[in-house]
C-alpha cells in the first residue's frame, strides 16, 4: 500500500499543479493547494496560497477564489468566476492535460532505457492453440489459422486482437480467418472469465519452441533438471505450441510421468517429469512448475521512444473510452474497473519485480487513466466543468445558480455511489463468496 500511496499522491500532485499553474498564470487567486481532504495537518502559506497536506489522503484540490458558482460574486478580478469562459476552460483542462503529458513523457523516458513487450505482440495473429469447449473451439477454429480481420481491423497483430477479445465479453465479434490461402468468416462470442469478467475466445498465439521464463522452486520441473531459458520443443514426442497447450496436455496425462524435450544452448535434452496436483492458482490442476512469457527487449532512440509512447497512450485512451462506453451500455461488467485496492495490489506486484521499469509503466498508466477519467462529462469533475462552459457558450448566458446547484448535488451523489461500488468491487475480487452476487 505504500507504493500505491506514493504513486497516487504524486499523480494527484501533478494533476492539481496543472490547475494551479494555469490559474496563477491567468491571474486567478489560489487560496489553497491541498493534498488530501479534511483537517489540515502540515503546510505553509506563501502569498495568497496555503500549501497544505490534509488528514484524508484520498485525493487533492486547488481552491480558487470565487470558484463556487453558488457563492456571491464581488467582481474582484482575482476571482475565478470573474474571468472569461475561455480562461476557465484552460484552467479546467490543465489538470487532466498534465496527467496525459506526464504519461507520455514518462513512457518516453522508460522506452529510451528499456522497451519490453511480449515477443508475439507484433507478430501476425496466427493461432497456436485452441482450448477445447471454448467459443473458438466450438466455432471450428484450428491451429494455424490466421486472424485476417477482427472487429473491422485488417491483418491485426496480437497486440490488436487481445484488447478486441477482452473488451467484448458475451458480445458477438465478426472475425475473418485465413486457412490454406482461403478466407472464411465466423462470429465469435468471447466468454466473460476471471475476476474482471473480461472476454476470452479460447485461442492462444503461436509460440514455437517457447522458453521457460519462470521456474518454481521445489516443483517437478526444477527437480528433473529443467532450467530457465530452456526452450520447450515437445511433450511425449508431440510438438507443443505454447503454455496453454501444455496445460491442456497435463489435464489428460494427470500424474503420469511425461517426457519433456527441450533445447538448451543448441543442444537437445529430454527430462522425465511427474506432474503434481497443485492449487496455487486457485484452481486445482496438474502442474510441473514452470511458465513461459517470452519478451523482447530493446532501447529506443528519443524520437522513436516518443512516437511509441504517443501511440501507446493513444491506444490506452481509446480503450479507456471504449470501456466506459460499454459499461454504460451494460455490455461489460463493472468488475473490469480496478479501485484503490486493485491498484494497490498491482503496484505491489510491480514494485516486487526486478528493476524500476514495471513500476514506472504502471505509474504512466495510472496517470493516463486519471487524466482521461477527469475529462468525462460528469459535473464536479473537470470534464463536467468544461461541458457546462460549452453549454453556457452556446446559450450565450450563464446557467442559473439553482439549476447548477441541483446538477452538482446529483453529481456528488453519483460519485459517492460510484466510489462505494468500486471499493465493493475490489473487496469482492478478494472474497470469492461475494463474487457471485456481483452484477
């Protein structure tokens, strides 16, 4: 939780600094620059501004003179409402913009040092394995088929296929496959699986000779002599196209000893391994104790790193907006949202990994999410302020204070209920007994 506290605190500081800097630049008097809410714990005052840390570390705010539309206006030029609408628009958008710019800048720096991604991400979407009794299996998809088109995307890579699959649980996806030079179309309906209820079609990328990247101490594979970096070639003489195919094979062989053929430093080796029944993943199944997540690693020059960062953040922004749209349309479960507990769990996992890269990438992702979420047209939030300014510009007059008051009251209730739902969602993911009662 310390990691998530530091990350969220810094993201909030970046966000609020955006509002603060533009407000000061435009001549709006800033009364408070606060991290947290409630009672003031520590701080100092410089000029008109009280810089403070408050008791409840659940966010932060910049308090500007006369920013509450319900307050009586004095006409003071330092008041927020005394400024033209375009000034208020710039102040409102500055916070989210700072988060987005920070995400782009941070990822650029990371990619210049360490650009890491799954080795199959930039490969054509060729099916390496089809899990039986899944949507892909029932539709007749076979190993070797290439996804030529999915959800309107021509010749996609796996980096494009995986989000399409995940964001369409229980929703029909039009997919065009290519097999033997001929194309055919299928409608695939990904299943909603896991705590987040994201879509899964049941296909896996082709990963020939996949390497061992994780080896569990004390498990059969390690005891038999398998080592990190060994490339798995076959099991009991049958070629294995990926880790999912290996898992499916063990369902049938159970605890029967198996022959695992590997290549180590160019030399073929064979090990006899007896799987054991294990429930370390929350589901009891036969395992040998290794995993494979082959990665590609590079260092990008500045321009290439910046372009890749912009591309990644653009894709992330579009996925966030699509996720929100599908939640409003009730096409995807609210379980897909991670709240403070889920973010804390992710931050802890990232912090435990080797090096700073995973934690910095997560920080960039949180900053992007914070920026996009604050741009949603919800009153009280920055996007809501921008929306009301746009409506007032069209009307060429201010919306009445009575209507604004009702809007803000409704928005406050909505945000409180939303926060409660997100926290309940986080707790339910940790307590399987609650999961079944979630929508």
